[in-house]
C-alpha cells in the first residue's frame, strides 16, 4: 500500500517500517565496527639484474637457469619454457569488521604490480630466447564476498597472460 502525500507515517504497514528500521540499524552497527588499517608495501622473490645477465641465449642451458634462478613458477610442456614471476605491493588499506575475538577482513584496496621473466629453450635444452614482461596483478581490491585472491603471481592479469602466450607462440 503506497502512502499518500499528507498521510501520516503511522499509516505505513508496521512490518515494512520495522524491516527498514532493522536494516538501517544493522548497517549503522556494521559501519561503526569497520576499522581501516594500512597495509605496508612488500616484494616477493626479486631476480637481480646481475643474475639475469648470466643467462645468455645460445649458451646457457636449462641446468644453468635452474642453478641461477631455482624452480620456475610455471613450466611449459616438456620444459619448453620457464616463467619466473615477481610481485611488488604498493600498499593500501584493509577494512576489518571487529567481532569479539575475531577481526574479519571485509574489503581491501591496494595496488600490486608484477614482472615475469620468460625463458624459452630449444630442443637441446639451450636458452633460445628470453624476455621480461610487466603487469598488474590487481589494484581494484577485493571484498569478503569474492574470497581470497592469489597474491604474488602474474596470473590475474589477463592482458599480461595473453602477451606472454602470444610471445611464446612466435617462431
């Protein structure tokens, strides 16, 4: 039943009024309990330039790469290529819902960039070519409804994944 102009508020159905009031109080309580906390920036496994320059196409072998860089994050079929990923967080903010004995993260906003080093091997296991790629893993943040995201990999950047796959497809 719609309320006519000039008709008193008490004419609204009581159940709808109670539901609206309950929702408003619940929202207010949740907002009061949300506390922002800063997130510091961090970096995952960096590949030093001094190590990168020791890997030379036409000379370095798969074993040389493994000794210099350890296990790759991604291995191509038959170890045709290795992909090493690094990430760097620029920091941000997380909002926590303060519940008794359990602070629950509700949402986060931060920025994270990543770099991938992709090394392709020839049939003999010698480095044929290598290239570095830059990307963004996620910068829009997340909410409790989405669950956790994988942090520290370039896998969430669709543009970067396509760029790497296109490069790998080149002869």
